[in-house]
């Protein structure tokens, strides 16, 4: 969970090393792979340029960045289409309305903006997989968000909440697009590469997109963010989930949004007891 924003103004793939996740394999960081399967020292952007190409003058779009841009754009589209009554519909997050979840997401987007503007000396102590291994780190040990979220979300005018969310997501995408993927940034007391931060943000946005549309007649997340969710869940599981499971189904199963059916439980075997792999 992220810390909720302040009350607004009244007018406002399979891994190497036997299937272990890269960061858990014991290999040196320079030899580990990213979620896409390429070694960190060799991974390319969508243009084909190596991530460690020191000759480039500015970062080039990566699959992770593209997924984040799509995830935030799609949630913004949903948010901008909401009527007041839509904002009080339930979501897959027990007890949370659409409005509550948007405030929660806004808090995460604000954290992302601060993180991308907070260079760190390193070394990185988390990556896109290990960020989730002990539960998502939180700077809110008293779970104040759970007590205050409804009060805060009710204080927002829907129009102001949507506008602030859209403006902040655009700022995050713009800043992420200018940040080298290998740059080290700090958030919640941890250090990770910008590409790993972007991956975690896209994963969380895709999962909450699924939560958001439970009662809304709106499209779910697109393939690019869901692909990152699948890669993350596979890494946390230690091996790929069955290939015939759609990405959306695995996302719902792996995060505990739906229970596994009999065939799914048999396919997971003992690993079924480990669900949810992330929340």
C-alpha cells in the first residue's frame, strides 16, 4: 500500500539458473538478466541499442517504459470517463470504491515522481522481482491509509481528482522517458534501477486496472502491461505458469484476486499454497 495523497483543497519469460528470478540466482548483478530475459549488460531497448551504450545522448524507449505509458494512459482514459455515481462503485479491493482506488493510485504515482527525481548512490538492493518478495515495501507501517482513505477520497471533487491523476501520470511518463534505464533511484528506503522501478509501477497499475473495472463497463489492461505482470509472477513462482493460461487469468490468480480452479490448482501443485505471490 502507498501513503494516500494529502486531502485536496476544497476547490482542487523463463529465467536462467534453473528458473530462479535473476536477483535470487546468486549471479553478479552484471550477469543477471532482466524480466525480458536478456543480460542486464546486453539488454536492448526497442530500437535495438544496448542499455549500456554510453554514446547515446538520451534514453530510448524500453518495453518497460512503453508498458508504463500504456498502463497510465488507459487508466487515465477510464478515469476521465467516470460519472459521479461510477466513482462509488466497488472494486476488487475489498471495501474500496473506484474513487478510493484512484486516490491510492495517485499516491503511488506521486511516489514515482519523487523517486525518479531522487538519484541514489547505490548499490541497488531491490529489482523488479525482489521488490515484491517480502510484500511491497511501505512507508506507512501503521496502515493509516486503510483508516483514512475513504475520508480523503470523499474530500476530492471527482473532476479535481481525475485532473490531478492525469497531470501527475503525464509528468511521471515524461520524467521516466528522460531517465536512463540503468540510473539508480531511491524510494521507500530502497535503491533500484530506474527500469526496475518503472516495471514495478507498470505491474501495479495493470493489477489495479483489473481491480478498477470489476463493476465498470470499461476495457481491461492491454497486452504490454499484462506481459510484465506475467513475467513478474513467473519470476516469483520460480518457473513459468502454464502457457495456455491467459495473461489476465494468471494476473488474477497470482495476485489472489480469484481462487484457482481444480485444474489450475493441480497445474500449480505445491506452489498453489504460495498464492498470492504479490498483492
